[in-house]
C-alpha cells in the first residue's frame, strides 16, 4: 500500500495551472499593477521629465536642462525654509510623537482599567484627515476666539498662536502629533499582543527588571513593527500638506516642500516644470530616508 501511494505521488508531479487559472491570476495581478503604473509611477516619471523643462501647461514644452534645479537651490528664497520645516516635522514626529505612541501602547498592553476606552479615544484622531485636524487646530489656537486663549484667560493681549511665525509651526506640529500618536499606538499595541509571553517569563526568572525585559527582550521582537512605524513616520513627515494649507495655505512660517509644489504647479503663475523639480527633490529625500532605514533594518535582521 505504501509503495502504491508513493508511486501515485511521484506520478502526479507538480500541479499545472489551467488556462482559466492563468486568466484569473493575470486579472488579479494585472489590474493592481496597471493601476499602480498609471496612478503612481506614471506621474512620477512624468514629473521627473517635466522637471527639466520650462513648461507652463499651455505653451510648448521647452527643454531647459538643470536650470530649474539651479534656480531652486540658489534663487528661490522659500526653498530652504521649507526644507528646514520638513526636517523639523520629521524630527518631531520621530523623536516625540512616535516614542509617546509606544509608551501609550505599553501602558495599555499592561491591562490598565478602562483600557478599551483609552484605546478608542487615543485612536479617534486617526480617522480624521489632516485637513480636518487643521480646522480643529484653528478652533483651539485661534487668536481671538480660540479655546486655548479662552482657557488661559488672556483676552487683553491674546497670543497669536497660528499667526506668529516663530511659534505657529510648533502648534501645528502638536496637532499633527495628536493624530500620529494614535496611529503609532495601535501598530505597537498589535505588535505587543504578538510577543511570546514565555520570553517575558524567562527574562523575569533570570532576574531582569521590567525595564530591562522591555528593552532587551520585547523591543527587539518588535523589529517588523519598527520598520512599518519608521517608514510611516518618514512619509508623514515629508508629505505633510493638508494641515498647513487648512491653517494659512502654508505661508507665514508654515512653508513646506509640498506646499511649494502646489503653489508652483496650480498657482496663479503656473510653472509646472519648476514645481516638478521641487517634487523630484521631495521624492529623492523621501526615498533616501526610507531606503536607508529599510537597509539598516534588513541588515540588523540578518545579523541576528
């Protein structure tokens, strides 16, 4: 009987896909791939090509080489403040909002009372778009009718939280971090639920404290979550647009690269070629951060 079964197994060989199976696979894989090419990579390649032109969207396309990039780095005063603001945005989300989200995830994972309520409340801002968060920020930080000045009781000489270019970027960052923290908390909370409890027990038996157990046992097992959170943080920090545009159209201290792209492409003086050059710079910076982070994480994973 065993010989007969082995012969049947050898006789079957690898399963062959029928024409119908191939058609289904082609549709299921082809449609998403086609949409990705049309919606993502098509405009990306078009932006790279247009960044070397002086096209305004109406007249004939004129090839100008690297002139747009030279003007961008040397003759465009809004560029470097926007770069600094984007880097500040990334640093704030990465060094403040993300660790705070991890802390909240650890506290909720310990099973504190009303943990479901805290989890839902902290996650609630994630379902809001950044544009809506910007409108909420206006209600809170408005100079004359904002909730913050009303709470502080500063009615005689109210602080212009969103109008002062020295402090408005920090107020907007707080609003953006309010949303980002909930997202990070949910991701880390899912990762903490998947950690093997026996690892914590073994560390406790070896005499490790809770802090030592977390940093030496739990956190290393969260490496896949760290990769996801790191990439999301970089993307959120560099693509920020909605919230500053809702507050003051990204001006007076809230300049960002994404705002400059919009202003130059669909602004009053349409400069599609120049705006595409800014978009390419933003793409290169984003890819640089993401690729470097992923390579470091993959190397760390292989060395374990």
